[in-house]
């Protein structure tokens, strides 16, 4: 290995170690949960009665 190749590999090793040399910081479990407030139910969503058409059509 020549001196230039050794410098290049040492520089690459230093850069690699700076980037991947340690583990990322630990994330707490509390930080992984997203909380959203509950919304009030929409009364129009359940306003349809499936039997209502029968009463209106047949009577």
C-alpha cells in the first residue's frame, strides 16, 4: 500500500467513524405515542334508518 492510499483509507475511516461510530440517541417510549383529543360523535352520521324506506314506500 502506498503512502497516498494509506492517507485516503485513513481519511475515509475517520469520516466513516464520525458518521457511524456511535448509536443514535435512545427514544423514550413516551415520545413515540401521539395523543389526540377525542371528537364528539356526529349525529348526522347515524341518522339513516335502514327500515325507514320500507315504511315510507309500502304504507
